[in-house]
């Protein structure tokens, strides 16, 4: 019997709890005070409604089996999003999340349908240090109802706000760290359960395109299947190369259409069909007409009241991406 699993990633762009939230630490409240001016319960509710409308339409209206997200303040605001989703979908999701020391208080989280998976109870979060802690790498392990294991690592790499090349060393540092982490996963899985090629899925906003050095040289990912297949080390396969240079990216800056959000998978998911439990079926950038605008199909943002371009009709400055994998 073959089962398809529909996995999504979406940068939800500044999904903060309300201004002056009692659940926000004082240092962060001070830092965000001007940014969150006017971010009331009504504004947050509208953003949550907009996001949940899109998420509930994914997977042909069935919603995600697994959803990775970033730019969420904490689990509390994510539970508010879940409450909206569960009004629209007959699913029960569990949130896996770890609070980090990111300077803007934004984290990575992974949600999954509890009827389809069980989590190991172990979560690993690694904060990459530059001068201060940056966003984390967040690893969880899920087991399907058929007993097969998926290793999922959510990513939100350092931004380009200081300039692409000025900030690139930080992303290279994260890529190098993650590459080592992947080697360790292989070593541990081989030693503990005999798995030579565990199913590893990297998902995230990498703030670089698939061809940038942080991903090719430091993370060691490739869009060439033969290179991945024939490598004696653990080169990962980047599934997003087909979207580079297209009319739709996951993020648009000026007239640049970028593919910042990516799925990257381990060798056993793309070679030797039937030898391993999971195989990639398809990958796509997901959007509905109301989610994009202009000649470059720029994502329609949900801006904040503190900004001059305030707009409550949008969603995020990123588009979601979908990965469908087949379980034998």
C-alpha cells in the first residue's frame, strides 16, 4: 500500500502576539514597542483568519499533513492559528516548538497531524552564534503509522538585511554547521538502528537561492541527481532548482524573483526507488491568485499598522511550498 504525505513550509512573516502581550519578555517588549504599535487583538485576528484561509485550502482543501513555519513569536500565537484552522479542518495538529534568543523574538515550529504521526518526544534546537544568537535549526523526528521514521529540520537562516554579500558569511556558517549535523544524524542512525540512508528533510527560509555558496559549498546540497547518487559523502538533493529563473518564486525583492524557501532531502528519498520507505513524488510553490500581484508575482503581504503601507488583505511576503512524498 502506498501513502502520500503532504508536507508544507511557510514563512508567516512577523506573526507576533498582540502589542503589550503579557506572555512577552520585557526585553523583547521594549525592542518591539514601536514595531508593534497598533498590533491589536483585532489586527492579529485578521491576520490569523487570512493565514488559516490559505492553509485550510492546501492539499486540495484537506490541509497539511505536516506544516513547518517560521517568523512566529511563540507557541501561544501558533495555538491561536491552530484554533482558526480547526474551525475549518477535521484534523488535530500538535505543535512542536522551541523558544530561542533571536533578537526579534521569532522562532521556527513544526505542526503535524496526530492521527498520522507520532513524535519521538525528542527535539533538537541549535542556535547558531554570531555576535548574538541567531535563528535556530529545529529538528524533530516523526514516525508514521506504518512505522517509518522521518527526520525534519526546520530552518530560518540569517537575513540579507545588511546586504547579500555582507551577510553571506553568517549563512555560510549555518550551512557548514548543518552539514556537520547531517553527518552526525547518519552516524547515529547507523549505529542505533542500522539505517544507512535515513529520510531527512530540510525545510525552511534559507535567505539564499539554491545555487548560492552557503547551500552548495557549505551545506553541500546539489540539484544534480547523479552527483548526489554517486557521492561517497552525504550530499543533499535540493528540490527547488527547477523553480530558479521562473515566473514564480517564493520571495520577490525589487525585480528579483528568488527561491529562498526550499525543500532539501537526503539521498535515500530520490534514488533507488523501492529500496527505501520514502520517495519524493512532487515539489511545488503554492499560491492562489489573490496571494500575488504585479509583473513579478510578488507575494501580497499583511503589513503592520505601524508601517505606511499597512494592508490587512494580505498574507505574507513569502509563498508556501509543498513537498509530496510517497511511502511504500
